[in-house]
C-alpha cells in the first residue's frame, strides 16, 4: 500500500439560519455574566416573563421561601402525566441559573432560587429599591413624535438594511457598522470578482423571516461583536431589556448614560430601534422594533399583514403587483426585470437569472418557496398546485446543472501487493461504513477522512500478523 492522496471537499450545503430565542441566547453566556445581568430588575422580569408556564409556577411558589425545597416536593406539584415537561423546565431553570441544587439536612436534594435573581425579581414585581425603569422626567418635547411617525421611521431605517442586502438602488443611509454585522453573520459575503458584498443563502433565508425575527437575529449578531467595539455586554443587554419595558410614543432622557451606552444608543438609532432627532439630543423615543425585542413575539411589527402579490405564468413571466421597492428587489434576485410601473413589476425567469441566484448561494427550493409564500390570492384560489409544475421542474433542473458533482474529503489506498490484501482492507472499510469507492481491477479504494485512522490501524495489525 503506497501513496495516500487527500481529496478536497467542497461543501454544497450551508448551515441553516437559526434564530435563538431569549433563553437560548442567555444559556450561551457564562455564569458570571448572567449573575451581573440578574443585578437588574428588568433582566429578571424579562427572563421570568419568557419562562415556560410550569417554570413560572415553580418560581412564584418558592420566591418567598428562604430554605431549599426538596426536589421531590417540587415534582409533586405536577401530575405524573407531565413528568417530561417537569424535567424540561427543571433543565431550563438550571441552565439559566434561575435556581440551583442545594442540600437539605438529611441528604435530600433540593432546589433554591438564585439569591440575586430572587432579590431583583421581587423588586420588579413588588416595587421597592431604586427606580429601575428608564427616566422620563423631561420637559415637554417642542416637536413630539407620535406613534405613526415612529412606526414609519423604524420601518424606513430597517428597510435600508434589507435594500442593501438585495442590492437595490435604494441603499441610502446604511452604516458601515450594519455592513460589518451582515458580513459577520454570514448574511452577506465579499464577491470574489470585485470584493463588493453580495447576499448569501443564509441572507436569503433571513429576508424570508418576519420583521421581529429579522431584528432579533440581527441584534444577536451585533451583541456577538460588542466587546470588540469596546462596549460592555451586560450594559448593552440591560439597556435592551429596559427598552422592552418602555412605553410606545414616550420620550426618555439620556441623562446619566455612560459613554459606552451613548455609542450603543447611536447604533440602535441607525437600525431603527430608537428615534433621536440629533446625536446630542437629550432625549430619545423607543420604536416598536425595540419594544418587542425581548418579548419572544414572532409577529410582524411595523408592516401591515402581507398579502401575496406574485403571479407566475407558464411562459416564465413573473408579475409582482406591488409598489414596494424592496419587494421588487427581492423578485429581482432571481428574475430578469423587464418593466416597472407604479404598482406592477414584470420580470422573467431565465436560466441566467436563476443561475446568478444559485451562484449567490440561494437554492432552488428557496426560490420556489418564496414564490409560493408570496403567491397572489388568485393563484392560490386557482390551485393546487399554486405554481405551474413546469416552472418548478425547470428551476430545479437549472440547479441540477450546477450540482452534477459532489465532493467528499477522503484518503486513497493503492498498490496492494496481492488481491487478498486489497480485499481484506476493502471489506473492513465496508464493514465500518467508511468506504467511498473501490476498484477491484486497479486494487484501489478510497475511504473517508474520518475512517482513515481505523483502517490504517487495521492494516498495520494485519501486516504484522503476516496476512
């Protein structure tokens, strides 16, 4: 057995876009960071509010108990039919450091609430202590902003980010910070030809999310970079939780905010989470994007309920009945746009336009799913199927043209001295499930990179044993 050559692996599947909820994100933080967060009533209340119903029940029942409660007693609060749910919420409360195990005299295991969490949740629920909500003691604003204005502002600022992602001509206003976050999150990547940012497969999935999920995912990516910006993660998270408990349409003072929080406030302003007339203005207005950020809601925040607007014909023509530049730009990601009218855009699906989308990482299933998701009510009424089968098949065929080869990293074994040696190694690799390819005529096999060590050890043992 002579030369061993590694075959390069080309990944044709990117990881799925994952939107963690509040608890999933907090579980990734170190216990010391969580302890600092729990020093603020807003954090404790936000965490409590998003706990499963059974977990909230447990917390309230032991909130005023100063000694550990036997775990068997806690388990008895739900019937045996809900034992699985009990185990799940116990794991949630433990991973969030809301409660912890404590020994009871006699050796029984018990649960006791985190001292810091208990103290500040009481403050949030019962009052007392220092004021924990944001200060709103300001003189009346000479130019107050009402709720419709704030909704419009938030939608406009957020759409600037989305316009930039789809390469729309309407890209004014996006900051360098936002571009860095899009690249960091893998929603965009540098084009190999000219280095300009282009949308990725995950970016297209991101555009299909509702606004609430988009903002939450974007902010998670931002929080992943705060320490490299010289900002304090705990301060930023605490401020976000405070925003989630603010009142829509009310202005709040920036007095007493640290320099780092003022920088963070400007970033939130760029993304549309707060409105501030000028950078040095002493007041700001939270928008609906910020109010629902930590609430776990997945509803659309500032846009009206979206109704389907796309009609696809068997001649590959696509009609988008919309006046939204963003929706037209989304269609333009995989269509060649022909005409544009005030409330209608006409495009055509071509091999080149679809392949261009595929090169950006967008899949055929995503294109088809997008067309189905936004199908005009008349297309839905005429179905099923919603889309012409010929269109669906053709888009998949165009994708298959690019996926004729799949690449796997492997190790090649060749130049066996005898047919018996070749067959022994081949059969062993096949038993392990690591055989990729073999040729009896050439006495050559290829095994996976993972299985290489096991096959190599087997061959050494076999050789020393004299076959």
